[in-house]
């Protein structure tokens, strides 16, 4: 079982991410104490809902050689941070807690991601065609369109079929066969409905 760890500087504190079974885990005591909160009370809450938070106890020598650390999967950290209610927290640490709620899980994930997978540059295509879907003058989605494809409305199909040189004879035959098969299928379905 691998227990590689990554030290993460975060607003004056050093937090850790621990690799446990190829998944990032966050030791919780350093996070709780860095926010200025009482570890004993937060430890009780974590242990009371250990299945919900996926609590794993592990020895992390850089934290404590003699005691196990309480860790949760990094994917659960955001949810746990959101259980902290700033209006119920002492005013002198409230801003720090809100800062952790807003940033901590993202920063830890960025460090984990950078360690796990080196960034591979993505080659930008020289030519790109996009189909833009718009609603009320705003683009709501887009998708790449291959260079050898055409996008047109259904109403344009009959006009394109009679356009000289637009389709080859084989393409026209394929279109005709497909259309006839579809017409036959629809006629058969309609016939079944009428004979019921």
C-alpha cells in the first residue's frame, strides 16, 4: 500500500495530501488546526460519521510517528468543509474558515493532479469547424464538425438533391435507398395501427 505524501503550502500553513490505494486523502488535523478550530470536537464529528466521510486511519511519520492520522478522501473534503457553519464559528477565525471552504479542496486537488499526471500540451488544430447551437442570440453549446461534413436544415435537402454536382450517383442511390427503406418502415407501422 503506497503512502506517498505531498506537502501543500496554503495561506501560511503546510497541508498534506497522502496517496492511499492510488487515491488522494487529506489528513484532517492539520486542516482543522490551520483554520484555528478545536481538533478534538471535529475529530468526534468525523468519527461519528466515519462511513459518510470515508475516514481512514493511517500512520504518517511526518505528522506523528506514534499515532495514526485521521484522513478522508480528498473528494469528500469539499462536502465536509461545507458542514462548517461560519455564523456559528468564533468571529476571530470566521474569515479563515470561509477561505478554506472556498479554496482548500481546489488547491489540494491541483497539487495532486500535477503530481499524478504531467501536463501534456494539446496541439491546436490549424482549421476547426464548429456547429454553434444558439438560443435567444446566445451560444448554448458547440460541437466540432469534420471538414468533410455539411450542416443544413431539412428544408434544404430537396434543393440539394437536384443541385448538379453536389452528390455523386452512388451518394444519390444511397440516399434514395435509405429514404425508400424508411418510407416502407413507416407504412408498415401505420398499417399495423390501422388493422388493430
